[in-house]
């Protein structure tokens, strides 16, 4: 018989480590990975809002001790469950760089890909990896070709247009472009959008701006999920656990997912129709305007008014 401790509403906290061939192992701090849908990470942050410097030290020491016990070399991640009292429990170790590693790089200023390659070449970890502390706050959202209005069903197809956000503190990691074909045979993740800010509030503002600037035409994506999260008070206050997102999706509390966002072209067409109708009712618009030649007729009438033409 096996008994496993039940942890009520835990957080998923992982520690990024590096180990070289000379026996040195370091911790680069934690990542908050509690926002998950069906146990799949959706949003990752660094640092965690619930990890104090003392807890960070203890969790880092545990991860380093585990790696040293097996003579580990390479980049790796020790994953833990964290309860409300600050107790943490080992979950698993990923012996690789993970999808969310850029948020650690953004708050430490260290390039983990280069570090991994240098370790593979036998080079020792330098002093820049000692006693690393996070600076600022970074958030990553995973962009999936999934339709949130059909229970996140896969959305294969051709990307007709792609516009990635830019600006201070914004990073995009993606291998797709306008014209790319999204197949049903591979993972639906098409990119990662990451932001950095001096604190979490600034990072959230930059994430909101970046999400607004992002344009992916031709396939459905989970972008509306992130728009709903950014409008949710609990998310903005970092009040969540590993089951929080599933509970909110099942209960319908993320109301932004209840109705699909209307495409811009539909809004423009509706605005034009409203203008035509109101002008016609006011007697400013002749019958037939708004169709062929309608705007030309309006222009003529405006030009006949004092000061209305050239």
C-alpha cells in the first residue's frame, strides 16, 4: 500500500537549476506555474508572488541537493507543490530546458540556452551564476491553436496573417509566420509571448498591450482566454492554485469566454450601416446612398453648403 499526502489547493512552483561537470550546481530561483488547464501549463511567471526570499532559499537548496545527489549536469527544473503554510513537496524533475525558461532569463539577465551549451562543452559555471536574485517580474503566455469557444478543440489550418507585438519588455518566441500551416499531427502551441516589467503590475499592463496588438488571422487561438484572465480580479491579484483555472472555466466565471469577440470588420460594417440609417432618417441622405454612388452623393451635398467644398 502506498500513501500520498493530500495537498489542498496547492501551487505549482518550480526551481530552475544549472549543474556543470565540475560539480557546481546553482539555483536561479523559482517560476510560478499554477495556472494550468487540465494539468497543462498556460501561464508562467517569475518570481512567484507567494515565495518569500527565505522560502526561495529553502526551495533552491532542496533542488540543488537533489541534483548533487545524482551528479546532475545540464539545465534542469525541480518541480514542487506548495501549500498555503509554506510547506513544499517534491513532484518531479525535468532534465532539460523547459518551455517557460525565458521568464527566468528575463528576471536574472542570464541566457540559459548559452549556459546549457557551455556546460555541454565542459565549461564551468562562472561567478555570475552565484547568489542570483530576481529583478522585476516576467510573465509568459503560451499561444495555442485551440478554439476556446469549442472547449479548446484543435484549430488546424493556414495562418493568413500574423502580427506580433513589439515594444519595451516584450519578447516573442515563435516558429510560425503568415502562410504557415498548422497541422493536427503536432503540439498545438504556435508561440510564446513574454513580457517583463519592473513589478508585476507593470508586467500585466505590458501583457495587456501586447495581447491587444497581437493579430493571428486564419485559425482560432486561445488569446480570448488571456483577455479574460487580464480582466479577472483574482488573476490580477495572483489569487490562484493549480485547479483555479479549470474551476473558473467549468463554472463560466470567466465571462469574457461566454461570447466570442466580434471581428473588427464586423464592427466597421455595423458603424457604417448605423451612419447611413441615421443620416437617411434625418433627411440628410438620399435614398440609395450607402450603396453604389451613395458616398458620392453625400460629398456633393456637403460641397454645396457654405464652407463645405473647395
